[in-house]
C-alpha cells in the first residue's frame, strides 16, 4: 500500500491524530473503500465492490448465512 498526501480540515486531522491505532486502521479502511468506489465508473462495479467488502467483513466477524437468516427472520 502507498500513501497519498491530501489536504483535510484541521479538525479532521486532529481527530485522526487523537484516535487509537485500531480506530486509525478503521478510518484508513473506510477511506480506501470510498476512494475505490469513487474511482470506479461503472455503477455495477461500484455495487460489486461494496458488496464484496461487506461480505468479507461479515465473514471475518463470524456472520454466517444461517446467522443472517436468524437476524432477518420475521417473528
């Protein structure tokens, strides 16, 4: 991964500097996802990128199709 110097508002920079390492990692991941989606022109590709990202995160956090069915079950 590479770095890209960009200008941000001072209050954003300050909040980032005060954040824990795990928060910084989540911010960087969110920014990466946003930029990836922003620069992909085809709307279908944008949806695929977002879907793949959230599927990966859900699996990493232990969400199985069965658990999702339970969550979404109409009671």
